[in-house]
């Protein structure tokens, strides 16, 4: 069962090489890695261009198209030039995978046809400590209704299960079956909704679209990944927070009725 790992690089000199190294240490095979280079100016583009070609396929966009559009362009290019895998794995470049990450995810998704997407527990990039929360949930009441957190749907003992169903998985580490991706692609002509570009909430949205088609989103407790989180945005919140709010408003307008009716 083949797996394509996709990540976007933009000024990721401190992270992307380590991410690639963690991919090369996976105990799963066959894996092909694809990196979309988005016009970096920090030297990371030159490093990627000079890396051994057997490590990954470089798709050199040379301009920053954002998260949703960048990934959609990557998928289109890969479909046209490399064919389709059994699994697509979307991975942030500021991550480091545990060596058995892909194999544990594939093991779970293989269990049932309706299992569509799976993700992992996140651990702090520097300390290695597990990040707060168990799963990923859409809040369905109270002042933060329609927002998300890692606690809302938690039930005691979930952390001890091999996996459990939840509302969505982070685009920072998201394994998707090919027939599920193609179901969305056939319906909408893309994977991530470009209305969320350049970033924020696109992962929650696509999981809602997948669930609407009857597939399940799973959180796998076995294995994990380390994540630096918000490397691009945390130093300029005055710019990025309004974008986050705009995308959240779009998400609510798109899904509010179906969430209230329990469809999603």
C-alpha cells in the first residue's frame, strides 16, 4: 500500500531538513515524499534543490500560494505526473514524525472502508512532552460554539484506546485514503477549500466535508509527531489573527446549520 507524503516549504530552513530526516526514518514502505517549495528566501530552497533526488520530489513553485491552494496544486501535479497512491499524508514542515507514524496510521485506516482520515497525538517540538488535549473537537454549545479544542468530546479512557473517532484531524499530520480524497476532488475539484487561503481552518472544513460523505475521522494514540506549531504566524499575530477570524466566520456560515442538526 503506497503512501505519498506532501509538505510545503516556505522559509523552513530550521525545520524542513529535520522533517525530511524523520520521513526517511519511517519503518513503512513504500513512501514517496513531495515538497512544494514556495519561494523561500532563507536559503532553504537552495538546500532542497541540492539534496539527493532519491530523498524527495521537489515541486518548485517559486512563489507562496498559501496552504490550501499550494496543496491543491501539488495534488494536481502529482496526479498528472506520478499517479495516485493508496494514501496521501499531509504533513507540516515544522514537524518530526515518530519512526512508526505512517505504519500505525495505515494499520488503523485499513480496518474498515469507512475509515477515511487518521491523525496522531502531537508532542512539543523541543521538550517532547505531549500537547494538551485528547482528539480534535468542534464545540457545540456555550460562548465558544463552533470553535475547536482538544477537550470538548473527550470521554475518560480515550487516551488508552488504540484509536477513537473525533470531529477532525489537524492538517499538520493527516493521513487520507485515496478514494476519500478522490471523492472530495470529484465533488469540488479540489481537496482543501481555497476560500481558507492562505491558512487556518481548512483542515477542520475538509474533515466536515469528508464526514458529510459518510466517512469517519480517527485519532490514533499509537505513535505521534513533534510539532513546533505556528512557526510562520506566531511572530506577527496582528497580521494573522484577523485572517483566522475571517476564516472562522466563513466556516461557521458554511457549517452552522449542519452542526446544529447533528449532520456533522
